[in-house]
C-alpha cells in the first residue's frame, strides 16, 4: 500500500497570499476569477522525492564532489543562506507587491536587503554606488559598457574603442562589442600581464575604456594597475574592473582605490550563491561619482521618513536593464553570506582561496608545464603540452578526472596558454580533498608515460562512457539509459 500524503500536498498547492493581502477582498474582475481548481498532475510525496533525488544524483555538484573549475569559483554554498531565503516575508515576495500598503510596508524588508547589500558592496570595493539589477556577470559588463558610453556621450565625445588584454575573460570583448565598441586586444608580456609598451601604442583619444579582468585569467594580479589607470585617465578613457573573481581580493584591495571607475562583481561566485548551467546569477555594477547619474532604473532610494522605495526617477539613466528587484534571491543570499562572515571572514576567504591555489601550483609544477611561474591568486593555470607530446591532451586528462570523482578544471582557456588547464580550488576545500586531487593529477602524469591509452579511454566509471565528440556535436542526444 502506498501512503499518499495528498492532503498536505493539496493544502500547499495554491499560491498563498501574504496574510495582510489575503484578508483583502479579491477585486479581480469576475470573468478572470477561477471557478474550479486547476487540473494539475498529482504524484505522491515519495515519487516526487525520488524523482528529484535521482535527478540530483545524475549531476556533478559542489555538494557531492570537488569542483576546481577555473574562473567559476565553485565554492561550497553554505546552507544558512537558504534559510534566510525561506523566511516567510521573503519567500512570498511578489514583484507587484505594494511597497507601502496602508502602513503595511509589505516589501520594506526586501527593499532594505537590496539597499544594505549595495552599501556593503560599496565598502568592499571602494565605489560610490551600485546598481543591483544586472542578472549575471556578463550582463553587468554590458551595463558597465553602456554606462561608459553614456558618460562619453554626455561629455560630447564619440569614442570608438575599448582596450582589452588578451588575458581577459572572453565575455569582456563580447560585452564591449555588444555595447557598440570596437575592441583592441593588447598582448601579454612574459609575466602574464598586459604589455605596457603595446598598451601605450594603442591608447589614444578614441579609446573609451580599458577593461581589465583582475586577477586576470592566468590567475595573476597585475602590479602595474595604478600606472595603467593613470595613463588611461590622462587619455580621457575610463577604467573597467571585471571583478567576477573578487574571491582573491576581498579585504585585501579595493578596485576604487586602484583607480577603477566601473566594476562588476559576481555574487554567484564570490558571495557563495549556487550557480552553474547558466544561472541564476547577479552581477551588480559599482561606479564612482562620475557615473552615478547614469545608473539603470530602478534603484532603491530612501525617503526622509526612512521608508524605502523603488526609484524610477532618473532622467539621465541608461534605462531598464532588468525588471523590478533584479535577481532578488541571489542578492538576499549574498547579503546573508556577507553578514555572517563579516569583514574578517571575507578577508579570510581571499587568503584561503589564494593559499589553496598556490598549494596546487607548487605541488603540480614538477609534473605539468607552468607557463607563468609566479605566485598566483585564486587559480593557477597549467599547460598539458608535455603530456600532449605523448598523445594525452587536456581533454583526456579532464575525462580521466571524472573517473577519479573530480570535476575537471576549466580546459583550453585562457586561449593564450596551449592545452590550458585552469585550476581553482576555492577556500572551502580541505587539505585532504586538495591532496587527493593532486594525487590524481600526478597519477595521470605518470600514466601518460606508462599507459597513455587508459587516459584516452576515460571515463569508464561515469554514467556516460567516452563520447565520440564529433558525433555528439552533430547528432545531439541528451537521453541515455537510466534517465528517469
Ligand atoms: C564568470 C566570469 C564572467 C561572466 O559571468 P557570468 O555570470 O557567467 O555571465 C566574467 N568575467 C570573469 C572573469 C568570470 O570569471
């Protein structure tokens, strides 16, 4: 006999209005009101739990395995942030809920979360104001590039170019191009930093901005940022900081103090909110006072009486980039994360992230080619070129790691490193876990010498065996035996 908890499921099925609203009479015109219950499919609680548990086990996740996917900051997402989200007042927030209802102030708490998060981010980055609206890092970059365009237009200058080093994240040139700019790529020097000589040659009065990923995709911090910022400002260009990887910098240095005018952060990387597979995310953009007037609408503002509201009144704004509250759940979890960790905790995050990456780098550099052998920040980038000479490529190493129970590092990126393997352990991993990963990487390096075919045939233990990649691309089939 199957016990079906039908009653409890049914009881929770409908959309529950907040108490203050539920007591109001429904004034929806009669013709739009539902006369009978919707015909939704029903399953028992057990079937439902099995379905989702099985789905979750088909995936690789931070909760199940080490996930050193460079540039993605796949840190553990602490569960207390989910608890904050489940507080009733947040859980039942609706975008159209009145911000002030007869003194009920139904959305005041949520508006306060956005308001306070903005202030904390200003403190962390040294910027003057933030928009919390962008829904991802790349969306933040596009917003930033549009702000830069608005700034130059306001000054009556028409600048055509954005300078991007070849070690930047791929979204940087893409965002600049979508905002209407032509992209000038500057090569890196032997230390993995933007070549200053080449940069000076490209810099002129037609350059609108210099976009720097910092630390760059080689995991390297450019010690000459101040000099670059001074040169750019002298030429009338603005400085853009891609801060998706703030995990190496928090509490240590602030983009605003380094001379940046615009910065975007990825709350879903640095501030511990879950992400992957394209979302959900939030890419707030911070600016200094030169650009505040162009920020998107809406913005949370405070009235004299202390109440908060979504402010749409900004004539010089670049306009809408997202509706309502932005990705509120992500903002709320990031806020909870910042409050719990505090200043000391956030600083420690950066310290451990950098320590763990350098630990990996040090223990692996006898076994893999290190293109830029210097202290790294939150990630280290190796090349599988030595292994490739024996027929084992970065993709083969990645597949073998799956059999060993690890998510592979990011491979073939950054583009300037041949056979790149970008390893970002993050601060949340134990030494034991990192040691196991290092042991697996060393095992691969040794197998390359003795039995390379074993690596080329991997994975063997994963639910899906080695795919014919060409066939997979041309004849995509996402179903396999065992799909629920
Ligand atoms: C992840 C990342 C981005 C893009 O962020 P999305 O949220 O994926 O759009 C941009 N820059 C850097 C350096 C990143 O690591």
